């Protein structure tokens, strides 16, 4: 299969991200004409469902087997996500010491040997060194045993269907072509990056989204502390939209209208996106899409919503559906408590 080339049309002004670098997310597609996700949502009015790290992130401490079904950020996870009615998969890209784009979420990779835990920054590894962790490509060869820190505790990285690590190029070559890619470029919040480094990393992108926690967690970098600040950065930088933690949207639903009036796209992520009810509410609010872990369940729920007639036809004074106003108030109270 031939590798499709991703071109950068316009790299935005990076003055806004060169100090305490915020996370960036980008959209890339593999169809020749490209796909503008904001135009896609506007023209077809399609609510976008995005698989988080493929078929869902690994919550190793969870008793829910669905959260440990497939190794996150792997080709196996991506292609199993493709079996459901998804539009995109989300995954995390870092650049190795020898300038290869690899797919891995955490800033540090941990392995256990003879009871001792070794912690190494991912970007300090070469590609070959990175590939020595976890399942190996060569049959009969054992890799370094992967572990992960969860709430300060070290736990084994055990999943029902494991897979070896992969590069971004392999994702373009091996993942079901029906899926678009939502690529989050990982940067350490505690490090300062020079502009030339960021430009180098951004060579593979088509669009840039500003990722914010929507005020759910306070950062020294004020641009990440509210949807208002995120919108300001996006508009000033000529970016295309915002990816917010979903609680930030529910705490400030009026921000959705302001963001849409600015002709920006808005996506959300977070644990609440694993509940069909909160996803349906966001659909009615006009949010463009959600990043989810429970891929099968949420994709099915959105499909069911899309087949219903008259959804969102009844308007209240706020311009939202009457039931939506009630649900927003209920969700807001739950979040506050």
C-alpha cells in the first residue's frame, strides 16, 4: 500500500505555544482531496465520533474489561475501532531522538526488570530503543516488560489483546482507510520548546487545534484555563478550532454558541463522553464531535440518535431544545458536586 503524503498548507504563528507548550491536536486524512473537518460537520451536519487512542484508552486499574480490551495506540486497536461506525481515531504522536514520529501517549515509558522500575523520557529514545519495549515484532523475542503509573502506583500493562508499538507512517499504511486521524502532538507541560523544534514537529499536519481543559484544572499557562482564553488563542493564531475537556463545556454552555459564532469547530474529550446521554446532549448543543473510549457503545448510540426524526426540532427560549435545557442544568449540578 502506497504511503499518502500529508502536506502542511499554512503553519500558524507559533508565538502562542513556544513558552509553556500546550498540547496540540491535528486532523489528517488519507483521501487525495483532503477533508476539512469543520466544513465536513457544517455541510453534512454529521456529529463526529472519534475513538480515543483507537478502540479506547487503557484504564489498567479499572475492573471494566472494555477498558483493557486492546492495547491503546496500536494498529490492532485502530483497526478494531474501524469495525464500528466511527469517523476518526485519536492517537498521540511524539518524535524520537532520531526524528521518527512514533505513537505513544505518556511522556515517560516505564519497564520493570528484577523488581526494579526504570523510567525513561520517550523523546530521549531512538526508534530502535523505543521498539525494545513491550511485545516484539519478531516471533519468540521478548521485549522489556511495560508498566505504568496510575495515581502514583505502578501497575502492569496487561490487556486482553496486546500489540507492538508503531510509527505514524505505519498508521498511514496499515490502518483501515475509512478512518480519519485526529493526531495529538504530545509536549511536556513542564518543558520549554524553541520555535524551530515545534515547526519541525508540525511538518506532518494539515490542521491545528488548541487543546484545553476548559478550566477544570488550573495551569500556569492561562491560555489553557478557560474556553474564553482558548478561543482567543485560536482566533489570534489563525487556528481552526478547540478541543475541550467536556466538563468545561457543561460548566459554560454559552461558550459553545460564542465559539460557533466565531466559525470555529469544537470537539470534546473526557470520561463523561463514555455516557450516551451526555453525548446526545452535546449533539443537540451543536458541538461537532466527541472523543470516546467506549467506541462501540457510543457509536451505536449516535447512530440511533441520527435515525430518530425531529431531534432538536422543539426550541425553547434559549434556542436549545426544551429537554436539553433541563439536561444541561442537571449535568451542571452533578459536575459541581
